[in-house]
């Protein structure tokens, strides 16, 4: 699917911000392998970590506030409520971001994001991708979301990370990529049109020069034929008055004694 289509689809996606459910999995640690899901039925022990206790407190408070999810919002609505540009305000100039195209043919997406002047976040789309890669294999989507929600809950106070900030960061970066490709397509089309016009002009010039060559060659051929015909006539005259017996039509009929007086 083209980037522009991905972006149009993303803008209309509805996002719900569920609170972590009871018995939420432990938050993931980037420096350690992701833990396996806790077997169902196990109860907290005296060895519960400080992090587990904090999660339990958060769960208790969230239940006191009330159960259920916030009303779904589209990605576009969510971005409008966050700090930074709206999705329709993100524009990237391919010419001003020429450094994004590396000599080896790769694209530096960070240069594109910088060209879009996106706000800096401590935990954004890239870090979330790394977090998701650490989840154990075989987990259901619901369990994955619970684990990520638990992790983000612990990060919120120190890193300002939340589902909202991640969705805003990811959608803005997608908008930047879509804008960059669209502008690059325009620039490329203009360059190709200019190059095509140059080719056509050169082809017209080549055709003109080929015509000049053909015309000049024809002039040479015609002039040579006429000059050779005239040279034959003059040669006949010279041989008429000479003892030469060359190819002239007069050579065979002229006797040496007849011209010896000249």
C-alpha cells in the first residue's frame, strides 16, 4: 500500500485508551528479556517487587475512578489535542531535505522527520517498536496491549510516555513520510519533464544537423558530377592537341604526325 494510502487510513483510525486490567502483567524492561506470561491462578507473594506494588495501587485507583474505556477518538482528533503540529500542517520539502537521500541509495528517515520539524519525544514510535519486539511470542493481542499499557504506566511519570503521545508521534512521522514522498514525486516529475524537453530539443537539433549533413552531401555529389563532366570535356580538348593517347574520344583518331606541328 502506498505511504499516502497508509496515512489516509491512519488518520481515520479510532483509538481507545484502555486502562490496564486487573492482574496486569509486569512492565517490560529494555535491558532484560521479556518475562513469560504469569500462569493463571498465581497469587501475589511476599516477594512482590516495588514495581508490582505500584501497579497494584494504580489498578486500585483506576477501579475507584470507574471502569471502562475512554470514548474512542480518531488519530486526527488525538493529534489535535497533543502538543505539536496537526497532521495537515506537516509539510516536508524534498529539496530542503536533500540529505535524506544518501549516496548509497538508502533514505535517512530521521532527516525527513527533522525536515518536518516534529516535536522531540523521549519515548516514541521507534522505542515502541523496540518494546513490541521484546514481547514473548504467542501472546494474544489483548495480552500484548495489557503488557504495553503496564509498561507505559510506569514510564509516564519519568518519561512522559503514554499511548496518546506514542500515537501522536507515530502519526506525525507517517504524515512526514507521506508529505516527503508526495513532494519528492512532484520534484521528480518536474525534473523528468525538463529532461524530456531537453531530449526532444536535442533530438530536433540532431534531426536538423542530419538534414544539413544530407544536404551538404548531396551538394558535394552534384557538384562533383558536374565538375567531372566538365573536366572530361576539357580533357578532350587537351588530348586533341597532344600526342597522348588516353581515354579521350579524340585519342584514337588523332595520328602523331598530324599534331607534330603544334
